[in-house]
C-alpha cells in the first residue's frame, strides 16, 4: 500500500463483518451463505455500501459529520448509504444493527484497487434473481388515503427492461403506510413490487423504488396503499425518450487511455492548445492555488504517553523538511526552561529542580517554543497530554508527509480551455468544469474527452464545425489540482483542497487526511454562512465550508471565469459518482426545509427537457440510463448542498447550471442488485463513463445552440 500510516497507531486486528448480504427470501439466504465476507481491518479505510438500521441511525451519522459519498436510498424498508469508514467505525455500526452489503473501494493507490476489484468481481457468487416485494400488511386502518402517481417510467438497457415509479400518499405523517405498485405488460404478464418511503430533513417527500426489472414494456401501472388508497391507472412513459442525432461516419472519439493526474492534464491542455491553435485559447485562471505543499511536523515525545506536536510555520519544501527537534536534560540543578535553534535543530532544554530532576510540563514546553520561535515553529500539546511531565525525547525530524515525487512543490496555475471559431464573446457560452472534488478521478476524463471530440472533429464533421461556429466553449478539467495530487499520491479518498484552516489540536497530524476545504461548499449563494444545510464549520468535516464564502482559490477561479465571460449561459459541474443529473435549487434551510427559490415554470421546463436530451445522449454510448428518480433539482433528488457552485452560477449570474454525477450504478442480474462503482473504478469503467458523459456534454452544446437560435428568432 502506498499510503504510509506514519501518523496512525499500527493496529492490524482483522474484524470480520459477517452476514454480508441479508435480504429476506430463500434466494437471498443462499446469497448470504455463499457471499464473500466483507472484511476490513480496524484502521483500514474503505468506501462501503451499508444498510442502516433506520433513519435515526443515518441522522446520527450525518450529525457526526460522516463522509457520505452518495444519497442514502430506501431499500427493503431500510436505508442504503455509501460511507467512507474505517473498519472500527464499520464494526461500531454493525453492532448497532447496520449491515455492510458492498465494499465499493478500499483506501490505497489506484493500481492496488484495480487488482482487488477484479478479484472481487471474480468472487461474486451466483444467487438467482431476488423475488420482488414480500407480503403486504393487511388493511386494518379506517382512514383511506389518496395516492397520486407522480412518475412512472420504463426503459430498456442491456436487453433488460426496467420500471420506476414515484407515488405520493396524502397520509404524509403515517410512517407505516405501505405502497405497492402493480404492473402489466403488453403481452399480459403481471407483477408487483413495494415502494419505499423517502424522507428528507424529517419531511415526507414521496414513495419510490429503485428501478425494477420487468419482462417487457409495461403498459399499465396502479398503486395501492395499506390504508386502502388506490391510484388511477396510468401508462408508464418511455424514459428519457430523446435520441441525439446519429454520429456521422468517421466521427472521432476515445481520446482517453488512462487516468490522468493534474500533471498529465496540464500536458494534455498544452498539447491541445498547440495542435488546434485556430480553435483554442488556453486561459490561466487568476488565483494560483496553494500547491501540493504542507507544513512539516513531528511528534516530540510519545503520542500514546506525553507529547507535543511541533510544526513548521513555512511549508516543508521551504527548507523545513528534515529540521530536527529534541528535548534535553541539562544535567544540572535549578535550570530554567530554554529554547534554542541552531544548525536546523530546535533544542528545548528542560527546567530542573533543586535535585536536578526535570520538571517542565508539556504545556510549558509548547508555550516556550511558541514564545521564543514564533516565526519558525508552532507547538501544541497532544490530545491527552495536557499538564503531563515532558519527557526527554528526540531528536526527531519534521516532515510534510507528502509522498508525491512528480508534483512540483509550488503554487499551481489552474487552466481552462476555450474552444470555438469565434472566441470573442459574440456566441453563447457553455462552461464545463470538473474535479472540484479531488477523489473523483473519472471527471476530468469526461471534460477532456469532450474537448478533444469537439476539436478533432471540427475539420472533418460539418455538424461539429457548425457547433464551434455558434458556441463558445470553456472547459476547466481540474478545478482542485492540489487535492487531486494528494488523492493520487497520498490518500485516495481525499475530497477537499489542501488548505489547512484548522487551529489548535485539530492540526494534529493524525487528522492529516481530514484537512482542507470542500470547494463545492465554498460558494456564496445558499451557503453555510447564510444558514443553509449540507456544509459544516468543522475544519475536519468532509463538507467544511471554509473560513468565508469564496475563501479558496479554487472556487474563486470558477466564478472569475464565469464573470469574465458574460456570454456563458449554460454550465455543467461534473462530479462522481452515482448517476445523477441535477439543477437548482441545490440547498435548503434546516428550519422548515425552505429551498432557494424554484426556477420559473418556463425555466423548469427548459431544465427538464434539456436534461432528457442529454440523458438520451449519455445512453447512446453504452446504454447507461440515468434514472428519472435521479434527474431533477439537487435538493429533491440528492441532498442539500449549501454553497455549491451551480447555485451561485444560476442565482447570481443567471446561468443555466447543471450537475452531473457520472458513474451510474450497474445492474447485476445475478444478484438482482444495483452496484455502486465508486470514485476510482477499474479503468475500463472510468473509460466508459468518460465516453458516455462526453456525449452528454456535446448534447449540452447543441442545447445551448438551439436556445440561442430560439432567442434570436423571437428577438
Ligand atoms: Zn463531488
């Protein structure tokens, strides 16, 4: 494993999480018996799909700042959530009634993960199709509710037809109401499945199901409730029912051969700028990032007994890596505590009493370092060490702990590509940007594949040429290169940037994988600072909002580019994973779940109709269909994300701003389960995502062109 556990206690006890799969029914029982057990050592971190006991358990996790990778989904009456957890945390959850159903990905470097995921795939056991919906509760309640079928859609992918429904009951406050959907196909086959209640922020939203396999096109659907309510009969509609223009013969695509680090992306941008000089500008964005850099740090003493954390004020690469620190016994009576720095060694000479015994405490040592060497060092007392006698310790070396060797240790210039025949602001602008979140490795592959398709085909395909005549395209492949470098070299689940705003004990290096600001919670509209939900003031949280709105270089760059080019009217913020297609509002206030203002009816129609076109284009590549239940406003289909970029682009700058979560769940016909693909899937999957979502971005360019043409026609 490349990730060095230098800062962690070395516990290696394996914890066996048994009962990996625990669905009801005989087929599921076989699956449970045959399934590979899910194992994680106590200190190992992994992305795990967990079936939680109840909503209260999820709420406690969210309140504790858990790293939630995906929207929790109701399933089998319980909640499925993808969480980044240590083995110890998973064991705690399991003891509280949760069940791990899938290790999506383990912490470690990419190549190790590839090998594991291949083994995992080979080990997957055959278990037969899961029987749909178990027995329904008999109707005893007197009250009769009313059911409204809000959505009923079907589609076919990979030869399998799926059905998904969303139904609302008027009995919104009854948590026990059960809703069952019955369907009939054109050739007379029938069946049924249960829906699951979906609540968000404690409020009932609707009942829905994960897409269910059906034998062929369903023509009739009704819903019934345990309170006696019956919906009207509806005909499920085809989803998304939009097909992009066919690709012309000789259309060039597939420019992605491997995952790309920020250094690779920089080289790719440079090459595209050179190769397509007449169609490309390379734009240096105004805010340089901190760079792949950290301060140098060491424990002075034993963190398990008594220790002081000593940290350099400057970054480690600025001459501070390798500096040594020690405490010494002066060997004489009645000496005061002194601090000296010479020849790159910080020496703390401990105070002694009349008998010559050292008497300085950890607090006194930390205070003395801070008082005497404030320009070079910061010292804090290790948690649990306050007031303890300071031992004679060291010399020990300060180190920034960074593992990457190919990455320049200096501020980074984030770059954008500008593509088009007329790059003068006279054409409607489209902005595609990716990797706000460092660990989402597939996302720059999407935007770079998109950019190169537009450029490579411009000379040979008249339709592509026409798009570049009419549209001004901006692409930021990696918004957060510092975090991405850390994700590739140090800790693959890194989500945030590399700026450490923590103070005091939170700067303890054991927290090194939790520092940084969530770039997509640092924007100005509907922010944490405005009282919206889905971001945190805790510098160690996965959704830390920063010290203020736009406190970070990364978020400032996105807004600066959009503001500098007011012709930008459409934007796509590319994330992973889960297979979502979303638009504003992206946040609500906790109190009463009041969202940012809803778009007008006309704008909502534009968002939805355009989304159907783009979902259709994504499906064209390898049949991946983004579910209707995951297509809609962020606040409705995912969760509240206070201070996200799309909301600022839409509400402040008037840009139609969408979000992709690429990496749709894959249907496993053997187990009858939808399986998550994770942040760094085996490259074949990431490659597939890059191809299909690049096709979606090309369709977004067509949407922008059509919108501009319609506006011009109506004057
Ligand atoms: Zn993301």
